[in-house]
C-alpha cells in the first residue's frame, strides 16, 4: 500500500493518492486467493468515498485537536489576589 501527496500547492488544498495492490490485501487477509483479493479491491474502488472518509475524518479531528486544543472556560469569577 502506498500513500502519497498528489498536490499540496497551498495551505488550503491537499490532494492525496492511495494505491492498493493485490499483495496488500493478501498481507492483511492471507487466506484469500488472488481472485478474492481482486474482488476486495473492486469493492474498495466502488466505495472509495466511504473508505477514504472513514479514515480521513478521524485524522482531521485528531490533528485539529492536537494543534488547537479547546480550553475550558470557567463560569466562575476568577479570584484576584491582593
């Protein structure tokens, strides 16, 4: 399996490329023969949006929270030391 950046020209646009080969499927599911692996790849191709979004959405959320953690806002009035 190979993932590459296809295009990253500006900070507001990123294109990724993912390639999945027969050997990748067989590594994960060694019990499948070549014909079965081809059908797994075909199913991934038919459902590529679902497959990619399922992986990328949690990643976006993870890095967004790491880079910009939410701070808790206290509803209490802060104490001022005298």
